[in-house]
C-alpha cells in the first residue's frame, strides 16, 4: 500500500484557523480514504517536505507565500471571507462560506451547524476528488472535452463550484483550473491557453464589477469575455458560448449595469453566443440540452415563433392581433394583466414584436423599447425577425426609441405587407 501525505498549513496563533483545523483534519482524511483506497493517508500540519499542501485561509491569514516547493500542488480553503489571496504556483480555491449579496449576510460552512453541514461535506468531497484525481494522474483528462468556465473574485465562486461539479459529472475537463494572474499580460496568456480546443464557454456575470486590473479599470470577468469574443470571430467551428446572468439577484452596481448593457448590445460579444438571464438550474438545463444528444430530442429551447403585440390602447391591440391572425400569423398580446416577468418571457419567446403607439407618451415608448433590448438577456441572444412600431398618428414623436425598430408603419395595410414578407422568407 502506497503512502499519501497531505500537509495542512494554518496559523496556530489565529483562533478561527486552529479551531477549524481541529475537526477538519480528521474529516478530510476520512474523505480522502474514500477516493484513495489503495493509499495510507497521512495528515500533517505545517511540515516542510515533498507533500501535497492544503492552505487554510481566514481574515487574519498573513499575506505571504508559504508554498516553497514549486513542484507541489496547493489547494486553498477559505474558512471565512478574506481580502487577499495567498499566491501559489498551482492552486484551486474552495470557499467554506457563502454570502447573500443583497443583505451581505455570510454563512460559514461548519460540520456541527445543521443548516450548513451538508454544504461542508459537499466541499470536502470536492477537495478530495480534486486532490485524488491529481495524485493518481487522470490519464483520460487529455481526452475529455474541454469547457471554459470563467473565474472572478469570489463573488461567483459558489455558482462556479456548482457548475464545475455538474460539468465534471457530464465528463468535461473544466478550465481554468488555477487562479488567474493579476498581471494583465500573464492573465491574457492564461486565458488564451485555457480557451484552446474548448467545446463550450460559460461566462458567469457576478453581481458586482470587481476591478482586477487597476491600470485599465477592467474586471477579470470582462477581460475573459473580451478574449473569448475574439475566439468567436475566427473561422471554423466555434464553441457553444453562454453568457449567464443570474436571476437570483438584481444588478445594482452601476458599473456592472453598463457592462451588462454592453454585452447585450455589442455584436462582437453576442456573435454566435447566448445571453441567458435565468436561475442556475435553468442554465444547467440549457447547456445539457445542447450537449447531451438524448436531451436534444425533447428540447424546446430553439422554439421561438409568433408575434407579440404590446399596445398603449387595448382596442388598438385587439385590432392588430386580429389583423395578424387574418394573415395566419400566430399572435399574442399583453391585453390581460400579467407580471413584468411574464411580459419579458413573452418577449423572449416571440419571433417578432409589434408596439402599438397611439397616444403621445415618450416615456411609455422608451420603457417598451428598453424592454425589447432587455428581453434578449432573459432567454437567449437571438435577434427578432421584426420589431415593428405601429403608429396611430404620423405626428407622434418616436425619438425615444431610435435604433430599436426594424420597421415603422402607420396603417394596417402596411402591417399586413410586412408580415406577408416575413412569412415568404
């Protein structure tokens, strides 16, 4: 039986680290034995030598490198939020805490807390699988399909770990598998290397825009989006690229709002890509339906048809819907009271949109135009076939919606002509 030694590094003078390691050492040994059954697993503390290293990090951890052996692997375990990272040559980072971004409430994962106990063991299992795979040397890793899953500064780590777990279960090799450099040029090289040969790219948009490169006021997330967008411009078969915005929280960070608007409107970012605003589970469902053959057969993600009619006057709305149906065009409206979320979902599922504008109200028109722009992020970055403004009066000012509409008509006959053309395409 071979020997496997894991050295746990922590500051014995820091109470939170000393208390955590007391139970953690036995727990991680228990997990590792499951995944390394042919090894005698030994756990040491703060011991130099040729061994695998695991670094405990707390808010009081010193800012220094304690990885003196460049050939060894290092894994960071954050037991509470910190403001700095230990620089390691090769590392994975695991957070044993999560944060509610709207309230700033932090939950610590501990084995004796009934609310977080399952999370604690889930993370220990993740760590054990990662260590055992590296130690054994997974010979099939190079043959696995590769997926790029973006990294950021802790704000999306819980989601990333969840997705990484799911993608690994699907048989993917998930990259990057080490921290990205704070040096712009080195980071660019790391991103580009990780993007080589990937079959799928998933960008997680965090709730806060974190400046990673102060000299250019650029976040790590935006830099990764920019590098993968360049990859999508190259000739050849492009990977599936998804830009995911979690629907679990509202984006209140102004800089992040501007970044998200840019993503949704910039053709270079949306080329061959999907902008998806959804729950985490819906994101999993989406890419599973795209990459798993047996699930493709039942997928309705590509089903998008019909015309969605929005009007400031219910009688005019009825007339337009009836006119479209006369032309055998599937049409629906928001004439019945529906929620804003339902309104955006109807927009996202329609192939075309008609806005009926009968009374002077620039603010109403501006809001509806903005809804059309937002709708691409609700479901997917797929352009509408037509976005039509039907004016009840030629004198109505439509400047608040410049650049949104593909067509502008003032009569039902013109509207019929447009959708005759659409149906003949």
